[in-house]
C-alpha cells in the first residue's frame, strides 16, 4: 500500500507529523520503523488528521532524495510532497517565528525543534508525532508522541490525559 496516497474518511484531533516519521515511512533500511511509520501515516490519511509544515516538506524532500540510502527518485519524492499538500502545510511567517522564539526560550528547545512545535500550534494540532523530543513532553498545548513507542489507533490519538508532561530532551 502506498502510505502517501491512501483514501481518507473521518475526523479526530489533528496530529502534526515531523520529518523523521515521513522519512521512516520510505526508509527500507529499517523495516521495523518503516512499518510503524507507515501504520501511523495510513491512520492519519484515513482519519484526515495529519498536518505538516513547509519546513517539514522541504526537509523530507532533501532527506529522501539526497541523504537516504537507497534514496527516492526526485519524481517520487515530489509526488509525496504534492500529496502531503493536502495536509494544509503551515507556512513560515513572522507569527510562526515569534511563537518559535517564545517556545525556544520557555522550554529550552533548539530553534528548529521550537519551529516544529510552533508549526504544530499554528496547525491547531494537539499532538506532535516525532522521535526527536521526549515522549510525553508537552509544550504550548501540544503533546509529543514518539511513534515508535505509541501505537496509532484513534483512541491513542484522542487520549491526551494518559501522557504526563516531562522536560524536553532531544533524541539522536
């Protein structure tokens, strides 16, 4: 199944997807992570709840065409990005920058992580799907879920009360 072009149907809380999840959905060198990322992507397409930013789309394109081994052909990566345009990408603008600087200072995040959290807020997402921040951390009303530690069913996306807030730490 092509996880970037799946039919969509119902609605639930919005989920902002970081670049690493999109990349793992295409990374055949790690079958376990690819399968998990693909399951999340399939659920987000089905539920019509996935959101991204133009920053995420740009990072995705560069990573899968230039860094991933084996990489994707440019045409396939472009088709993925075009499909993800349906997720209403958040543009970088002055308001996003201001929000990111506030989040960066308040939560002691890197600027780039703060931009992702700020974009999730701008997208009105309640959940940020990433492995780059600590699972269960909450910033600016957005809960971080590590997709490789949390299953993608609808009840998990809607159950924000079960994850305690924690200090953010970058995972490498």
